[in-house]
C-alpha cells in the first residue's frame, strides 16, 4: 500500500505519542518539539530531496520520517531517536507500508540525533538537515526573558532561519538572522557546532556542500 504523510498524521496513536512527547519536553524545559516543529521538519526534508531531483516517493518517505522523528520523547529524552523508530514501526506496518519503506524510515529516525546519528541514506540525510535547521524564537516556551538558559537565548535571538537548496551548484545553505542584543554568535556555535558539522556530513552524503550564513556572513 502507498502510505502517505496524511495517513500517518491521522493515526490516533502516533498523534497521542507526539502530543505526549512535546508535553514531556515542555516539563523538562526544552524548546517546542510539537506539531509546529515536526510539520516544518517534514516539509523541509521533502523539499530537500525534491529540489535535488530524487524520486518523489523518496521525498514522501523523508516527509513521513520528519513527522515522526521526535515521538520517542514520549518515553524519554535519551536515545529518543531509537525509541521513536521502535514505537512507530508497528503503526507503519498497520497502515500497510511495505517492509523496505518501513526500514528506510526507521533507519532515518534512529539516526537523527547528533550524539549517535549518521546520514546512512538519503532520507536520513534530509531529516538531519531539516531537523537541525529549525532554530527560531517561536520555539521558545519560556515567557520570562531574564530566566532564559543558553538554548532559550539562542533560539529567541533568531528572527529568521531558512534552508536554501541550490540544486544547480549542489549547495545547501542555512541562512540565519540573529539579533545580537539577545545573544552572541559565539553562543550559537557553543550549542550548535556539533549539529552544524552533522549537517555538513548529511549534505556530503547528498553530494552537496553545506554552508552556514549568519547575518549575511559566511561562517562555514
């Protein structure tokens, strides 16, 4: 059966796990990981593969992987990628997805964390780039600026972020606008350097170069 993103998004158990995952992270003080984040990651992952000329079905699988990649947080934060893969597998089979497509999504979801993940296939590479590029003030839950931690400060300082895919030159550029009165560019690198290096590996898997542009300056 040709399972599409809308089928996955309507599954009641997947929806419940996503809601609980975001609630857990909210209780822990993390930035937003709910429908806004997963919908954006899903869309960006699809767009990356589509723009680079990959098969439309592969792009749809990347969109599905992006939608379910964080639901493992309903179990716990540590190794949430592996937890998400194990949790979503029976639901994908229940929907009628062929085993080889299930396997591709599981490998991508299980490899999106920078601590343990690697771009093991095109879907995984697109998911990594999409996930790590979502830095923006709308993800900050804490309304009290004086109590911001470094993650709140950096996300809140980002007023614009866009992942630009140049299919002709095969260059993927993360363009970010940071209001430096709220944080320094050095603080961005302090918490996101490992993620940016992971994006570089993911872009390389897609035979692309990864660049980071902050406030119109090329930094990577």
